[in-house]
C-alpha cells in the first residue's frame, strides 16, 4: 500500500491592497482633484479678504489725573486747543473727555494727559532704551499694537501720551515738534520746574499764590 503523496504547498496569497478607506479623494480622478484646487484657494482668499480689518485709529479712553496733576493737565489741554500738529488742526469731535485731544491727520494723532505709567517700563531693558528728546521733553517710544507708535513723557510729574498711528505722519516723532514745547511749559519735570521763566498760575489758583 503506497503512502499518500505530500500535499502541494499553498500558493502565495496575492498582496493585499494598501489599507485606507476609499474616501472621496481616492475615488476622484487626479485631473478632477487638480481642477478643484483653484476653487478651494479662491474660497480661502475670499475669507481672508472679508475678515474685518483692524481699526488703525487710536483709542480715546481718557486719563485720570488727580489733585495737582489734574490742574497741570487742564492747563495743557487748554493751551493745545488752538495748536496745529504738522498743519493738522484739532478734530472738532475729538474730545470725549477733557483730557483727550485728537488732530485731523489720517489716521488721527491723539494726545491723552494723566495716563498711567506704561506697563512696559517695568522691564529694565526697556527703561535702558535710548529715548528721543524733543524741545527738552524726553519721550518713551513703544509700538501701539497697530503698526504705529505710542510716545509717553518720562521724567515729568504727569504722564502725557501721544499716539501716532502708522501713516499719520512721515515720522512718528514729527508731532512732537509742535507738542513738546507746550508739554514742557505746562507739565513740570520731577524737580517741579517747567520750561517758562514765569509760570502762569494754574486754573483756579491765585497768581500771587
């Protein structure tokens, strides 16, 4: 009785197809997928263009000077009422508060008196940065967060802030040529001195004080 012949080896299995769900992109021909790209890109660009642009105009929130500082701010704001900044007069609707004034550059240039000390001056590195001095007034320069500059007086008894938006003037320091002499005259330095020989009395004070 002959022994059974050994079983023939099984044929190798055909290689399985690459795993992956048959999604719509796999079912579409390459030509169709490429043709859809311009539509997708156009939709993305349209969404970006329709997004609201950031307002370049500086905020008009007022400062809050107290005591004698408020008197100095009152005197400064009164002195600035008829002052033009690089040829631009004060904007007629720019005074939501007595300590805020804007000029009709585009975007507008805004001065606020009696603001808080800039938070970025907590940094020793920022305090050591060179600061521009115009007509005897030193200004701390920092970005305004909108592409422009925010300049704040230092070494004075009251913080005065001037915001110069991007595009308002050829140089962010240009408005300081008109504003610094008034700031020096009405906002005393840390020694209590101003830039005038005979300082006029503050509003409400007796000249013979």
